[in-house]
């Protein structure tokens, strides 16, 4: 069993504030890549994904761990460092795993007409960022941009899921307001 006490923030107020600013910047500028390497969780959780969990998850945010991310070591690490309860896909505020492990996306909350923000945020673990596969338009994008996305996302704005894509210490975001078209 991995050391679940290791890998958290050494200076939580400073590191959490920095990571939150990076996450907001990524959401505000869809498709751009950012470095987020503060935390380290048991494998196969990336540094960027671990840092996001430490920053965004707490005792009120249920987390769903999918596929290879659903191990006793990662479960213990999430519980110890965030206090977040582990949940099933349909009840999760955050879900983390590979694209394949998270599929089908329809099982995650997409919000309601009254509360579109009550959707699941997916943290998609990638082996690496590939070549850009999709054209992006919408808020935060000057004209259009391109980005890598391993599959198709639910697109029913204002409903839908927000995505963080992570690989190693690299992070990118695609909010549900972003219009995505395959190249």
C-alpha cells in the first residue's frame, strides 16, 4: 500500500490558491495548456489531477473514481487529503479516470434548467496530449482555437459536463459553454 500521507500540499494556503488560479485560467481560456505539478498521489493519478483534487474537492464534493483510478491506494489518498466522500457516477461532483473508463458520459449529472452548475466535472486522465483534434469556439476564445479531445462530449449548453484534461503535470480545460467540432 502506498504512503497515503505523502503527496499533499506542503504549504496548503499558498499552493491551493495558486492551483485554483491555474484551474480558473484554464476554464477561462478553453483548450490552453497549463502546468500544475504541486501534488503527487499514488499511481496512476497524474500530478495535475492530484493537485486539482486537493484544490477542488472537500467533504461536500462526492468523487467518483473510474477504472484504473479506483484503487485502494487512491481511495485512501483522496479520503485522507480531501475528506471527499466516494460516490457512484450519477451522484458525483467530480469524476476522474481515462476517457474510456468514464464512458458513457450520459451517466453523469448535467445540471438542470434552474441549476446548470449542478453538473459533474470530469477530470480526464490522458497518457499524453495528442495532436489537436477539435475546433473550439465560444466564451474565452478569440475567434477559434484547436485542442485535443479523446472523444465527443455531451453538448446541451447550458447543461452538460465541464472537462479538465490532465497528463503528467499538464492541464487543459473545456467548459460546457465551449462549442466543440471535430476537425
